């Protein structure tokens, strides 16, 4: 009977030794004094000490000097409060090889009792590769961000440089149009003016997109007369709609505060973009713009804007990516109507800066119906 027990114990020890030696992590056991009593093949490979050299020596042999006292306190804490560490959990320490070189490793320690004595099992993972990969990732991320910043700065600078002469061209063309010209010449000037204006709009869109990508898109808060701002915004759009034979109407709420505090230029930009699109994609019918109060407090008000048209509409399967940069319904739309696909992306970013959101109504009605919200301070003084 005793022989069977001895054989079973021997087989169990062989199994335990085989399991430890084939483990893909370093495994070490030590007694309460920190003396090593088992040490697997992976640990030998990690530290450069053979099992014969390590057994019976203190585990501090394998830890870089600055971490020795900290590790001892760590073991005492486990001893006092019974705290356990399992594989994959623990802390990072610096390992010390036989040749004096150091390396980062992840250490997890657990405690168990054997013959009324505590035994500590350490599971060690060499994380040199992980640290190197993380460092490379941070470096690559930094380089990518720097490249994007340089690109965005270049685009913003170029957009500014392009806008200045374009404004001059538009001004001269407008003066020329009102001069003494024959009808044919006037048509040429008008075509040039429209083309230059379209180009300016594209350049402005690229500038805003570049500023957004560079994190430089900001609001210029000021107090403004609300109704006058809306009239100034929609009057030029009324003219554009009338040229296409479209009816454009806008409705303001009676309870609209007299003065608002926000960025009137950026608000005009969103409204103009949505209304321009409505005019562009509508051949007959009407465009309706509704302004309403979504929420109101003593000093703040949230306005909701809706731009609805009777144009070609947008398929529901296109809604998901509609506000992504450089996205349009399809290539044929770009060819027929022009544009960069930046307008809605910029409108979304501006609406978010104003504390609101933007979307499209999917009620299934004819045409398209875009909406957005924005928050403002208010004052009736």
C-alpha cells in the first residue's frame, strides 16, 4: 500500500514538473523566506540561471535592485491580508538576468499552504516585446498626427491664399456686370461670376474642413439681433430660389428672444448650406424653413431648425454616411450638381460646437427634410 502511495506521489511530482517545464511562462515557487524551491525551464531561459544555480537562493536574485524592497513589501502584504494574484494579473517589475542586463516583466503571485507552511508561486511573463510594440505604436501615432497637422495647416493656409484673390475677382466681375456691356458680354461676365462664386464656396468648405481636422474650428460668441440675422441670412437665398422658379418661405416663432448670444456667422453657414442644397436639388416646388424653440430656460434657449424641400430626395440607405466628409448620394449627383461633399460634414461639426445635433427626417415624404438644433444665450435687453 505504501509503495502504491509512493508511486502515485512520484507520478504526481513528475506531472507537476512536466507541466511547469512546458509552460509558456516563467514559474517559480518560493518559501516564506523568499528562497526558491522550484524553477521551470522558461524561467531559466528568461534569467540565464540554471535551476541548479537558482534553487535555494532568494528571489531577490532575479529582481532589479530598486524593486527588491518593494517586492518584499508586496509579499508581506499578501502574507498579512491573504491577497492573491492570478495569471494575467499583478504588476510590472524589472527583471535582472545573470549577465546583469534588465528587462520588463509582468509578475503575478499567489499563495497556498503546504504542510502548514506558506508557499508563494510566481508567474512571470517577459513583456519586452509588448513594451517595444507599444512604444512603436505611440511613435507611429505621433508621426501620423504630426503629418495630419502639417497637412491641415497647409490646406488652411492655401485656402486663405486662394480666397483673397477670389474675392477680388468676384468684386471686379460684379462691377463689370453693372458697366456698359452688350448682352452677350454681360452673359459671359455673369457666367464667370457664378463660377467664381462656386469656387469660393468650395475653397471655404476646404478651409473649414482643414480647421476642423486641425482642431481649430471655433465659435466667435457675440450678442446679435435674432430676427435681423435670419432676414439677412434668407434674403439672398430667396433671390436664388426665385431664379429657379422656386418658392422659398421661412417661419420664425413669435416668442423668439429679441437678442441671442452665440455665433451668428456659423449659424448662417449651417442654414445657408442646408438651404443651398435644397435649392440645388429641387427643380420645382417649394422650400420651407421652420425655426422653433425646442427648450427654453431663464438665460438659455435651444432652437430647432428644419429645412424641407420637394426635390429629388435621398434614399434611406444613404442616411448612415450622409454627414461623412466627401460623401454625396452618388457619383452622378456630384457630376450633375457639383460640390465636394464637405458641406454636411462641416454643418454637423458646427452644430455639435453649438451644443446641438443634426439629422435628416425619414418620414418618407417627398424631397428631403434636414434639421438641426443649437443652443444660445438669450436677452431681451
